[in-house]
């Protein structure tokens, strides 16, 4: 997420936008020599490479979709009892019938149900279609290998399905895959945290901020922001603040980036819910001033990409909380934001080589 969705943002890339440089651009950019441009570009390239080294450890598995939404999803162990291959007519995609064995989480009786799979017997067609239309992150275990009768999976399914009908199943763990053993253990640990929280309140989620698994920490943050008890507890805010500060000082850049993501989440909930739920400053979890201060720290990160993200999120938050009728240009790599009254021209030239965001607080005010 680059900019909060509550803005009516006009995103213009330097390759597609055509406009003339305004008289204010030179003063806004300052020193922008070829040498400084090269230094900026190289530092961002190095920063992305640094983050890529451990990115796989911080990826969120699709089972987290179901784990983070207990009201929506039931988690079961399902066994394949039938597979129908595409016939080009009535069955456009592979159809899998599951029989539910135990229900791991959720209430009610769960019977057999059908699911569509992206897998096809034609391997060449399979690879071409998936590469064109499906993100790898959205692929499930039975999309990328042939589903076979007898295979067992952990599944996150919608509880309002009807027997014999196709239902969406976004969350899957393949119990035949030995490489997923650690993921199964993590799921079991999270379900224990969730069960404990149902009995004792938000404390188990607060403790989960120290969990060794990044995606469990992420879900814990989401739950804490929705907990009225946490929001009313100074101890909850203190613990959360301490964990964010600790991660912002981590020697692992991906942990620092994760902490920025938590700040973005908390800030976005604060802004989006302020009117609907009457949130005042300090809800959820942290005061707005502390969020801003923590963003300030993150903008100084040794990894330039993390610093860029923190700067853009901070500026976007400030703009959203400020007066309406303003246009802006945010250039994270330069740590600069140009402010102008509505309908003013974008100050950057069309061939501007760095990533930036230009927009206004509403489409009407943008003059577009």
C-alpha cells in the first residue's frame, strides 16, 4: 500500500505523464545532479537486494487469511474423495470434492463440498495460464500439483456454503508436503493463542508480538487494534510501543519494514474509524503524535527503501488529517513533499526519473 485509499489520488508515472515543468520545480528539487541521481538509484537497488535476502521468511502464507478472520472462515481437515477434470463445456476447470474429517476451528456441522482448482492435465497450458492470470501468492497447493483421491489438506472455508456447491477456499496447507511441517506447527501455535485469548482477553495477542513467526505477529497486531480492552489499557499501548521501537532498531531490515507496516495499519484504522466509531487521538493503541514520531524514526532507516516507505506513509497520513482542497507531490527518495493549492500544476517534469505520488484531496479539487 503506497497511499491511503481515502485520498482521491491521481497516480502519474514518469513514463506515462506528459506535462511541462513549472517554475517552482527547481526550487523544490534542489541539488539534482547526475551524480546525486546515480547515488539515489544505487542506494535503492542495494536496499531492495538487502530486503530480498530474507523476504521468504516474512511472506504471509495463505492460511493466514482464514486464521485472521474467525467470523468468516471455518478451518477443517479435508480429504479428497473425487476429482473431475475439465471437459471444455459443463466443467471448465478441475473440480475437487472434499470430505471433511475433523473441524479444527468453527461451529456447526460441515459436510462434503466441491472446490475449483487451477490445475490442468496439460502441463504447458497450466504453466501458461497461471503465469498470465494468477499471482503465485494466490496459488493453493491443489492448484500447482495434481490433486489425487485420498490427499488430505488443512482448509480455510466459508461457513455459509451449501452442500454440492462450489465454494471459495483461499487458505490451504498440503498435509502430503513434508516442507509444510513447520507451517502446520505454526498454525497449531496460533490456534492455541486464539483459544487462550477467548478465555483471558487480549493478553495472549500482546504476548504474540514477541512470537518468532512474522505472520503471527502481524495477525496479533490486527487483533489488538480491534480490541476495545486493549485500546483502554495503558499497558497494551506501552507493550505495543516497546515492540515497535525494538523492531525499528533490529539488525534485520525485514523486521524494521514489518514495524513500519504495523504503524501504517494502526494509523489507517485510526483515520478510517475515527468518524464511524468516534475514535479520538490515541485510538487504536497509540496516540497520533507517537505514530508520527515513530514514522520519523523510520524515515532515517539505513535501508533506503524502508526510509522511503516510512516517509511516504507519514506524509500521506499528515495530508489526510490536514485541510481539504490541497494538491501535493511526494518524492520519497528526496524526502520532500511539495504542497500547492487546488488545481495547481504538478511541479515535476514528465521525464522525472524517480518514483513519486501526485494527487489532490478530491478529484474536483485536482482540476482534472
